[in-house]
């Protein structure tokens, strides 16, 4: 067993996400829910979770933010229970609707529910340690360990101590000559988010932050296949279709004055675009924001909106998509954590006060059956986004084989608003 260092440096994006949570933007966690048609071995799953902490030691740490440096500190003493066994659906839902504390650790937990038709498994990870791409990798490794233990109870995975968790692994694959272009891209992106000053967004009702819950809608495989066919006809991806439906729902559910900018916030997994293998060296955050900006012209109908969205995303994919915000990374690295939190707080306050905080839609990725093969493929699966607090709206979607799932986390006071918005989004999609 390799020696584990007394700390792991926190990456810049880890700090930014932690700062966002401290000022109350969201409760930053990600969850993967899997439904099986067979029974899981609880004892072997609990052992696999402990071995996952050995394989990726940063998961067995707590985030320290109260000193000059921000870092991940390995936990000492006996491990807490990693696997919760829910005795009924209410307990399973209560686990889903509970936070995970990155400052206490460990950074991953799981819950399993037995049922006559098969077991359900929920993996919960702190967003401070990884994004949805990291959760995909984490689930795949957990599934691999679980499967190995069936045939080899003494199996021990290789420890990943030195794998990069920073954006440096992206930057080393970029040509030197694009750095000036990235700076100007950052300036252009910043201007596009500020002019005009106001952004059209759904005003989610504000209420008590606790308890929170999740709104989840599933699209049937047959519907998703029709959407894929429609997308091929219009040279658009499923991601483009979901963004177009999001825009159309915003226009239907929130009165637009014709002056506010039609822009929304999306995310880009840098692994997919800039790493030859498509995989990061470590469990980490490697996603950044992109802003889809249609100006003041949404198009006359869904097809027109889709055409504008797909043209915008194709243009961005050909022009270093997702990299403009990397210009802020050096500032996050150098800034003391207290000042970073203050800056996040001012940005949140200013954007909400000026009604310039865009609604968000994040593509959480497509689960691959081979990556979540716990002695047999799950019947279905999806990923849940962080819990975001009103008046901000943030929705996620994920896929598994031919299915698609829309989801959002929010306080109970916002649930009806989100249910209505989801209904409108699904009505906007081609049947």
C-alpha cells in the first residue's frame, strides 16, 4: 500500500464550488440512482465502497478551508458507515434528500433499498471533489471493484495518489498560440453576459430552504428515439433539443418583455473535448460554464429556436468551447479563500438584484451499462444535479441507453413551480 500524503491540494474549481455553497447559491452534491432487476450483495458493496476510498484517497478526505491554504485532509480513526440500508422507500428518499458535508467527509456515500422487483442504489458525492464526469468515473470504478470481489475476495485496487485533479491536465493538450485568443474569448463572453444587463429567467418562488426535494421526470425510450430522429433531420443533438425546449418553456412560463437577453447557462465537460482518452487522471472537477445567448430573437417556433441553438453550439464547439472561464483559474488559485467567498457573495447579490442571473440547464452525461455493471446491468439509471436555491433555476438531464431523465433539486416551496416548468418543457419537445 502506497504512502498517502498528509494533504492533497484543493484545485481551483474545488475552491470556487465550495465558495458558491458558502454564500448560499446551492447545496453542491451530485447523485446517481440505479435500479436493478436483481439483488445486490450488501456486504460486498460495503467492502467495495471502502476499497474505493483506498483507490481514490481524495474521497477519504475532508475539505479544509479555514487556513491560508485550502486542501483535502485525509480522515483519521475508524471510517463512518459508507453504505446505508434503507428499510423502506421513505428512508431511501430521505437519504436522497439529505446533504453531504465536504468538510467532514468522506466525500462519497451510498444507500441501497431492497424491493421485490430488484434493488435500488443511490451514490451521493460532494460536488467539491468532483463533477458529473467524475461521478461517472467513480461509479465505474466502484462497479469494477464490486465485480472483482465476487471472484477474488482479496482484490485490492491500485491507489491513485498522483493523478492530476487540476485544469493543468487540460492545458497541456492545448497549443501555445491559443492563450491570447482565450483571453479575448473570456472578454467577449463576459460582455455577452452583461449586455444587455437583464436576463430573461424563470422567477422561482423563494421560501424556506429546508427541507429540499427533487423533481424527476423520465422520457420513454420510444420518445427519445423520435427525438434523435428529429435531431438528425435538423442537424441537432439531443443536447440542442433540450436547450431549445428549455428556452421555449421559459418564454411560456415567464412573461418576456422583449428587452431582456435570452441567455442560459450550460456546462461543458472538458474531458470530452480536450483529453485524448476522454478521462481525467483523478476524480476531480473538469467542467466549466458556457452561456447560450440568443440575444432577443428566440425564433418563431420550436424548429426555429432549435436552428438558432444548434448553430450557436456548433460555432462554440469549433472555437475552444468551455475554455473562456479558465482565465479565472489563476485568480481562484491565488485568492485567499475568505476573499473568494466575498467575491462569490457580491456576484450572487448583484446578479439577483439586477435580474441578471441566468437560468441553467446542465447535461449530466449518458450512463453506459458497462460502467455500472454490478453483477448485471441496471434496468435504468440517472444523475441528479445539485440542489439550487431560488430565485435561481437549474435543471439537469441525463441518459441511460435510450431513456432520458429530467431532474432538479430545490426547496419544497419551489416544487410546484418546477413541476409546471418540466411539464411545459416536455410539451415543447416534438412528440
